[in-house]
C-alpha cells in the first residue's frame, strides 16, 4: 500500500531466541527449540496473524562456538523459508544472499523456485558479508576489500536480474499434436562475460509470478547506498533516532538523484526493538528483566571495542563517563556515533547502555504502552524517514506476541496498518509496481 493511504509496513527479522543477547537465558526461552523447524514455522504463523509484510532471515556463514554464543542461524535461510512457506499463505519471505560467496545462476534458480512455490511471495536481501572467518569457509583466506566486494555485488545483481527475466510461463506452450513444448523465439541466452562471473543462461526456471522477486539491500556505506539505488526496491536501515534516520533518507535520495537510469522511490525500513506493556512500568520491567541477565563482563568487552577504551572498571549503575566527541574518535565511527546518540537521548547508566546495545545493536528502541510506541512510529512515518519497520523482537516468541496483541491493534485503530491482506504477492503487500 502507498504512503498516501497512510499505511505502513511491518516485517520481522527472526533471530534465535530474540535479538537481546541474554534472551536465551530466560527460564521460558525457546533455546531448546533452535533446531526445531516448527519453532520458526510458528513464529512465521504468528507474524502472519499480525498481517506482517515480510519474514526475513539474516545470515552468518561462520560459527565460533562458545558458552554464550547462540547458533542463531541453525538452518540455511532459504531452506528455512521453504519450510515456512508450507504453513503460511500471505506473508512475504526474504532470505539473505551473499554475492561474495554465492553463484548467481544457483541463487536466481533457488529464489525463483521458491517464488513459484509460493505464488510470488519472495524477496532477497543482497549482502557482501562481513567477516574473514566466513571467507575461510569458502576457499578464501580473508574477505576481499570493501570496494572489491561491492564491485562484485554489482555484477552479481546485474546477472541475477537478467536471469530472473530469461523467459516466462507464457513461453511454455505444450502442443501434443505438433510435438512442441516451447515458443523459443523470445528466449535468448544471457551470454554474460564479466570480471567475476561467466553465465550463459537462460535460467531453467521461468519468470516470477510477481515479475521478479523483491530486491532488498542493507548497506549503509556509500557503496552500499549506491548499489541500493541501482537495484533495490526497499532497504533495511540502522537508525537510533530520527536525526540519524533523516540523514540516511537524505543520503539515499541524494544518491538516487544521481542515478537517472532507474529513478524511483525506494522504501526504507529501519530496525525496531520494542518492549511493550499495558502500562509504561510493565514495559520497563520487561526490559529490566532481560538486561539483568546480560553477561556483564562480555558486554563490557564489547563496549570497550566500540569506544576504543577499557570499560571494565566502569561503575555499572553510574552514568556513562564522558566520551570524546565524534570528530576526535579514530576508531569505527558508525557504532560510536550511535553510542553518543544513546547517551545524549537517554542519559543512561552504564548498565542501561549495555542493555540498549545488546538488544538490537543501536536500532530504534521503544519502551512503553502501545499508544506511546505507536506515537513514535507514526512520527517517523509522517516525517518520511520510515515507510515501515523491520521488527527485531528482543525475546521470541514473547516480544513478537506482545507486538501482535498490543501494537498492531493500536496501529489499526489509527488507520496506519492493514486490517486484512488485500493482495497475494510480496509486491502487492509493499505497494511496488
């Protein structure tokens, strides 16, 4: 649906027992079910009950086992979503595909296969991957340089899109009398010969029921935004507050103005972490319960890395010590900027800061009643910085059920959200041409 009709979109990023790093330690957590496909199917069914647009899986192609390291990507995302497709009827299905490690022909065939199986409910999130340990599982000593990865991703997306449109079901015209199966006059090989891929084509699977699967992108670097403006229908973004969200939207729009070959509006879905209660105090208690379970030593080590100084002796229940301004910081600036914004907005204690960072990693975090939370969601929507949100529940299934039971009705009461699915394909849900 379109923004003019005052309808926003909701997707969910399903991750382990929840996005809070201590969620698995809750007495009633789902940790024993991480290898049970029915767990993910039930989460998707609950999302569909909430009329969500999308169920989304990120990915990490490496595993470093440890006592507190949750194997959150137990199943391959595309295989998981195929199982989910069999117990859902409307919700969109978006796996993550790494152009650094994947073969474009195989990826295109798998995505289109699932798209046909579901009648057009599939999208794909293109990433370039992040760690050397992932590369070492794919016959590489380390990841290629950032610029190289994005150059390869551009070629990968170009090839996949070409394969997506190789031929259509209308070209399949079996005629027993004539002894012919196909109208081959419009089907041509791709004959792609590039720097990273050589793909003859055409694909073995016909074009999608929805034209082609919805293209998502999550990169926030200049190269990531440039790639999005060439190929993406929608982007996932990271914004702690509306100031950061406005800056991201401005960067995306500015890059789009330079991309005159394919001018269009790209939808933006910031990540959203919610703790909701029937009273504000109940919501705060839910957050405090999870924060109390955090392994503090591990969390402080992570914070030390983010701020490039030793935090191990910081007093947990005292305000965060003063940090240097962004322009004086020599380490990775993205996460550091978010930490400064959290401190400025919330004036947190060290313990509270750790809680915010360990439940979504700096995404918009809303704590309160349904009315309070929807007030802020509506504000972002009306300001044009969010066409919807990518929900990152701190605890699963508890936080997801709270969102469906408490926040969705408030969105509907204000006319901000659908009361029923009105289309079948993911493009229908997202109002994409």
